């Protein structure tokens, strides 16, 4: 029994080291793929809190107010939509990249994943004890990503954003799907060792499940060129001076855009890609 226990502990430790190494490689892709792993000095760990707190009214409201100030928008629900989309991008990016580089998915349950506001960009994430989902290999990467991102994180986040700020579930569903496609685009462009077929398979599977089912139209050809058109708008066009995103349901409607005047007094006459807007 002692030998078996020691062997199990050694195996778990080895797996954790392997996962940490993959996550370090993934983190180099960019800020949306970055996650701190393992022990951190007290000075570096300052400000991190369990992810569960972000899904509570107080922390969510405080962080959204910070983002609202950065965006210069007077409507909290616009900032809340951006918070939800950006957080979804962070989680999808890490999980999808891990699935495409090694075929195993990290456990991102909000009780074990920590967060803090970024100085200027997306939230920072930290896994004090990085570990793979124990049954991810048996379930398959799509099941694992769905469980650890969509179910464990995005569902309570969407519930909180809807409850506190009144952002519609339709918008939040579109945000989550758009964030997933943005993660896929960056992964295919910047991680040459990623299994492209596996990544595309996971994304197609996820887009067919709740909460993403029906969020938009996705296509991918044999050369890996992908396209996505969502069926909702993330509200970013309400930011002073902003346009609509490249996958927005409002794209291709110039007559409507030309005659729509925003509260800020600007006209929605420019279009920006979400990957640029989020500094991916």
C-alpha cells in the first residue's frame, strides 16, 4: 500500500511537471494564453483571489467598473459584456491550446484557478497546483474543455453578468462563441506544433453544445481558413469612437450603421476585428 501510494504521488508529480511545461510554452503565445503555474513569491502572488470570487456580485461589479473606466463608456452593461468576453477568451485559449498541444486539458475549476485584474489588459490567471483533468483522455478533449471551461466557469460567469448587469443570455452566448473562435485563430496562426485537426474538431464539437449552440455560423476549409459570423452583438460599438467587430451580426449593414448615432454622438462607421480590440 505504501509503495502504491508513493507511486501514485510520483506519477501525479511527473504529470504536473509535464503540464506546467506545456502551459509555459502556451503562455509564450500571448497574454490571453498566459497562466502562472506553481508556487509564487508573496510579492508576485499579491492580489490573486480564487476565480469563484469573480463570479460573485461584489468582485464582478468592482472589476467591471475598472474596465468601464478604461473603456471610457458610461454604460456598465457594455463593460460587463467585455469582461465576460475577455474572461472567456482567457479560459478558452489555455484549454484549447493545451488540448491541441499534447491532447490533455488542465483543470481550470474556479476553486483551484486564481485571478487578479491585469494592469491594462486581460485578467491574470494562476494555477498554484497545475493538474490535468484525471479522466480527460477517456472522455476526449472536447468533453474535457467543455467541462472545465463552459460548465465550471462560463456558466456561473454568464449567470452573474446577466443577474448584475442585465446583459442578455443571447449576447453572452455569442460572446463565448466569438471568444472561442478568436482563440482558435491565434492558436492556428502562432503555434505551429498544435494539432490543427484536433483543435478544429474540438471547436466544432463545442459550437454544437450548450451554451454555444446556435450562437453563429462557423466554416473551415481544408487549408485551415476559418470564418465565423455570430448572431448577436457584444455591444462594443457603444464605446465612443468604436466600430463593430469583424464577426458581428451588424457587419454588412452599412445603411443601418450610417444612420445609427451613438449616445456619445459618434456614428458607428468603423469596423474593428476583435483580435485587435482585445490586443490578442
